[in-house]
């Protein structure tokens, strides 16, 4: 049965962070549900919680940390992940990289997925363009993947955001290799004078020699230290984990 792997990152070396920096932290705490509809199999539902924090380090440098847990009882898959990014950011752009690990427990089989990558974002007045290149490896299941993902985020106003994303990956298993493609979109709205936002998303993943699948999801999120969704994008969690790009790893 397909395991919908959440890839993630873990970075060490945070001793440079001062107490003053912690006072400037911002982040989010959220929950979500996803309906997964494969072309040749049964529909399943996945439920999860996640959180992220942004910690200024020195000058334009910042550390982005995140963690998530998701469970899919129908497919008997549980995923626990941690994520971190080290980036340099100013009012016009952001760039950096990440390394990481996720643990996937599916049907009695346990697998660790390691990942590493680079990322870049360009800020415009009403939108953001972002790109990620990543490599992931699951030694336990003899699966390796690398790929690219691009995202367009449009801000109708400071608290309404639309996303459009495209991704490609090459997946190499012990039985051969093939290409995967992903297209998706989403929306998030934060209520006025409130730290609460709601969102919805839909994506389609096409993988060579595997069941293609559609994912429809909804999110509920709490912001702290971010004045708006646009502020989160520019000074908070500019980058997320590469799970959208590599979600079709087995």
C-alpha cells in the first residue's frame, strides 16, 4: 500500500541564538485533515497536527523550525517529522537550505527518510515566487528521489492568500526509476483582529508505474508573533518542508 511520506528537516548548531532573539520569535500551530483518492485504490483520510517557529539569529539570518505528526488509519501509516531551515532574508528576497529526517511507520514496517535541499523566494508587492530543489533518501525501503518545486503566492490583501504550485521529481527504487509530477492550489484566510486562519487545498500527483492520486485538504491555524498572513510570508515561515514535492515516495 502506498505510504504518503511527509519529508522534513532537522538542523543542529543553534548555539549562536541569543536570549534577545528568542524574544522576537514568531510561528504557527495548526491542525489539518486530508482526503486521499487514488485512481486504483480505496479512498483514505489523514489527520495531523503541525507547528513552526522562526527565530532571528544575527543580521539577516534566521532559523526556521517545524514539526508535524500525521496519521492515516485507513492505510495504517503514521508519520512523525521535524524540519529546520537556515536562511538569509531581507525585504526583497530570501534564500537558504535545509536538512532533515522523517519517520514513517506503515503496516508494521518502519522507515526513515532523510532530506536535504536549497530554497529561494522573491518578494513582490502583492505576490511571492518561491522555488525548492531537494534530495531525499529512504535507506530502509531503498528509495531515493530528487526534484524541483515552484510556488506562486498571491495576496489579495494582507490576510487572504492564494497559492499555485508545480513539482517534478525523479524517484529511484530497487526495481527501477520513474518521474513524478504534481500540481496543486490552495487558499488561506485569516480573520480580522484574530490570530486564527482557515485554509483549503487540492493537489494531483502523477507517478510513473504507480496509482495517481488526488488530495483535498482543510486546515485550521493559530498565528503568534505574525501580524498577518503576508507578514508571516515575509518575516516568518517563508519556507515550508518539501513534503509536497516528495509526497509520492513509498
